[in-house]
C-alpha cells in the first residue's frame, strides 16, 4: 500500500482516547489542543500500573523496584528512538519553561560580556525570558522580529543580525499564535557556520509529528509531553557534545554523569513511565495503518507523521478558508496548510466583538476553546492586539474529525 491510498482512521484514533466517551467531555468539540491534549488509554494504563504495582524507590533488586527502574529506562529509550536521539541526550523535566530556565542557567558559562543572544518576538515567553535573563551576565539581546506583512520570521533578517559575537539563537519551530513552521534545519546550518548554538522550541510542533532531531541537527530541542498525549512533563533534547560541557547543576557526586547533571533533581517517576503509553499508542497507530513491521521506530513515526499531516490539512483548511473569507474575522497567519508549512493552530480575532465574548459564544455551543495571549504577548504586541483580551485560538489535533470542523463552521455562521 502507498500513502496515497491510506488515510488516518479517525474512528480508530478516537477509540483510543477515553475522553471521547467520558460523560463530561464526550459532547464537546475539543479545540484547545495547543494548550494540552487528551491522553490515550495506554498512558492512563501505564500510570495506573506503576502506581498499583511499582510505586517504590526504583533500581533496587526486589522485583517491584527493579521493574520500576527498568520501566523508567525503557520510557527514556523509547522516546530517544522516537525522536532519533541517543538515550543520554534526553532530559525529562516538569515543563518546557522549567527546562529552558535550567538550560539557560547552564549555558551561562559560554557567555562573556558583550556576547549576543538572538531571541524572536514570535516565540512563547518560555523561549524568550530565560535567554533575556542572561543580560544579567552581560549578554546583549537582539530581537529577531517577524515580518508584519506575512507574519514570518525571515531568514534574510537573521542573516543580517548575526555577527561574530552571536552565541545563541533561541527560536520556535512553530509559533503557538501564528502557526507558521520555521525552517530549523536551515537556521541551524547558518548558525553552525558561525559557531552559534540553536535552541528550538518544539512545543507547538511536536503534537503534529515528533521531530527527527538529528535531521534538524539542532543543538537543543524541547517540547511539552502534556501536549503530545502524555502527562504534565516536558522533554529536552541536547547534543551530547554540548551536554558534556555543561556545569553540574545537580548533586556534587554526580559530576560528569550527564545528562543527570543538568536538572537539579530527578523526574517524576510515575509520569516518566507513563510515556511508554505514548509510544504504545503510536506503535498501535502504525500497526493499524501499515504492514511493514521491519522498520525503525523513528521511521514508523515518520510514516505516522505523514498520515497525521494529511488529516490535519483536511480538517484545518476549511476553517482557515472560512475565517479568511469572512468579513467578520481577522485570521492570523497563512490561510492554507500545504506541505506542512503551518500547524493547525488557528488564531483569530473578531471585527465585531472582543475575543473574550467570541470565545464565550463558542463555549456556549460546546466548542472547547479560549481567548488569551497564550504567553506569546510579545507576538500579540507586535500584531497590535490587546494582550489581555488576546486572540481566540482553535487548535486541532489528529483526533479531531471533519464532522467537528463542519460543526465549528456552522457555529461561526450562527454567531
Ligand atoms: C510554543 C510554546 N512554547 C513553550 C510553552 C511552555 O510550555 P510549558 O507549559 O511546558 O512550560 C508553551 C505552552 O503553552 C508553548 O505553547
């Protein structure tokens, strides 16, 4: 079978997520996925299993402890395979914001007074503030601003602002407001020619397809696991050659034992183990759609990513078109997804009412969404949008259906 005649089986997908059967949520169209996604039963089962049978201190020789430790290692290994990294290049922390503050503290050692750090005004604050704080050690912060006509972070602008003093570029893989996907590989190529470290925020990208970090060649990449169908944790990937050089921010006796040296403390055990459930879900998804079982985990992920992208295009493009054609709304970002140039994270404002009121009307019609600045207040400021009222954001995931898209458009018509 070729990909052309395989489509994502959305009924199968939805059958894996208990929220679609739960009395509280089953009648709602859930469009707040960029805030946090639902979890499949595999994740819930893994969490329950851990809490029931192995909720003890891991890595001792008695069976409950041994299995707990083995499962923690297994979760890390599987995630490394899924994003094509090595196991010792992965750190699991409480959130992306925490991971990036911890990382900026560690990278301080590479910054001398007068060095430059590039941040953007398209990013979520989590990938801005930790770097701006390095002004405290003498760094000069340069803002890479997006083009207000097309909302894009332009490569030609980056070429102009980097110079021999630039040490770090912190940039989002995908804006959580504009939805555009930035070319991290191209940015990294330019950065590496100039000995610059790239930190990419993949929080809005990863729910639509786990990245291949080696292909991107990025130095650090982070995403929030609670938005990729898991518990409230976040993953930070770092290239081994750089991780090795970072200072020990953990207990003294761990000196040299990277990556355990980066986070001051260990991860949440039960949630870490539940990540096996994300892998199992994707493995099940692959097996449901494809026959060839003899390919690597990261290649399976790539096949699923393609299915997901095609489905997301199909369910998001009618919404983008509706908003773009409408006299009443102002769509932010590209009006069509093609070739994964945009995520199905759709922000807009109304020309007739506040975002708060618009969001309330959608909620009154069982559309789960909200208005906010989604912590990308610099982006909203550049767009001239009141950061308190913010935008309304409809953010889709692969488990959303075309029926939900049609329902949303009907509700738009009504309100
Ligand atoms: C693009 C983006 N980056 C970073 C973050 C911060 O993630 P966390 O909540 O895990 O700190 C978010 C959260 O919404 C986000 O959307």
